[in-house]
């Protein structure tokens, strides 16, 4: 079982290796902000990394709902295979650029 910080780094390297955009949020102006943001095939995705026993705070739950309410995607990641599977969903179902306008 990987520490959250090690898992985050591995997942960011995975995105980079695929040529995708992903950034670790180190400091945010609001508590409860997700750990990593990504733009996958034109879609905003927030990733929150948790250990096998880790739980979301109430602020993290609120941020999750706000992201989803605004058309984004949000996932809690506990293992690398989960992350890889979520990223694959976006790569297998790309958004047509003309659908965005």
C-alpha cells in the first residue's frame, strides 16, 4: 500500500507519460480543495487521494459536489489501478472539440 504522497506522484508521472495535463495542488485559497486537477480530453477532473482508511472531510465533500454541479468530474483514488482505470474512461470516450462550443 502506497502512501498518499507516493501514489499522487506516481499518478502524475502516469499522466505526464501519456502527454496529459495534471497538476498537484500544493496551496489553495480554500480548504478542502482536491489534491490533483487534470484536463482529460477537454474535461475538468479533480482527484482526491486517500489511504485505504482515509475519509473525506465535510469541506472535501462540498468541493466534490461543486465540481460535479458545474459539469466537472471528481474521483477518490486509493490505488494506482483505480487511477489508471478512471483516466482510461476519458481516453476511450474523447470529447469532440465541436461539442464544447
